[in-house]
C-alpha cells in the first residue's frame, strides 16, 4: 500500500498490479479488508490517483 503512493510512476504501476493479483485469491481479499485498505483505496479514487487501477482492486475486494 505504501508503494502506491510513491513518486515513481513505475513503482505505483507495479504495486497496483501486485495488489490486483493478490486480490484474485479469496483469502488475500479477506486479509486486505481486515487490514483496512478499503478507505485508503477509496480516498485514492476520490483524488483521482490511479483511479482506474484502484477501481479494479476495489471491485475484487467487493467480492469478499
């Protein structure tokens, strides 16, 4: 999650991709929701920071 806020575009892209792949597994989705990443991701969408990628992650999290 910290890497999503990096200054480097490449780092943000790679961390969003890794987080997306983690959310494809049910047990990881549950862990991420319990860790409280949803409010952080929603704030990123509201500010427009990588909105399309973050929305894909949120859609996966919504399945849990």
